[in-house]
């Protein structure tokens, strides 16, 4: 049974638009994963909406080396990469459903060459980052404020090779939510020790990163 009806499919197809570049959704799954089947169906249906999107399914039992290559330690997981295999460090852990479909579509558009321009001063600050940065954004599907920080984190990762950014669906990974004391979403954790809650502008991300 399809996850998206005809009306939603049409809306999502229009949102994705005419991608000038091809991209690959690297999907990661394993046995005894409660939401892996639904997440695979989700990415497969999204990919069918645009000829420039393809999906590669990686099963832990069959391709553990690919899990290692993309640094995937839990499933379901998604890595958004360019057609030539360029990995921008964009990750989704858990199904990006509900409001998070907005961040998923935004990442497709960004990697597919339809990136939204930033002010020149912001772009210069992003390009100047020369330290390794790992952003985790904890979300839930029912949180209307969560896609914004996910989109910003992924955009930073796209623009700077030193940055990687994860969307983490909090209820799918309760052990991570407990580890990082997630009591409200969106919760943003940068390099394990710097954190803030709520939808914040890109300048907030940059201030924290520049202070590391």
C-alpha cells in the first residue's frame, strides 16, 4: 500500500521540482529494525517522483563495509550523496515523516542543485570553518519547528566539508535521547558539548561553531 496518495504525491513532486543534478539516496537497514520497512518504502516512493533521484539499499548483513564507509551505526539511516558519490555528510536517522518531510525535500533540492542562496557575509563565515563539526538535530514528526534547524544543519554540511549534520528522530532512538537529555525538540547538539533548544537562525549555529 502506498504511503502517499495521489494528491500528496503531486504536491511533493512539485516541491522537489526539476532537479538539475542527479543524486543518490543511500539507505541503510538491518534485521530487527522496527521502522526500516516503512522508511525504505518512504524513500522509494519519494525517488519515484523524480527521474534524477535513485535509491541504493544497503543491508548490514550484506554490505557492512558500506555502513563503515558512511559511518552508519544505527538504522534506519539515510545519506544524501551526489551522483558521483560525493558525500556531503547529510544524514537522517529515523524516518523523516510528518513535518520532517520538509527537511527531506529541502535536502533533495540542495544536493540536486537547487540550493537556496545565502548572504555573502554568512557564506564567507561558513567557508572559513576549518575544524571538524558534527551537528545533531533531535526532532519528532509532530514538531512544526524542527525542520528549520535540520535544513540549516544540512546546508552547513553541504557548504563545508568539515561539517556533517544528522537529523535524529528522538522517539526512534530513545537511548540517544536519554544520552543527550532531550526533553524538548528541536534540540541541537554540536560536537557533543554545545547545545541549544528551539528553532534558531543560522547565525546561532555559526556563533557556536566559531566558539569551538
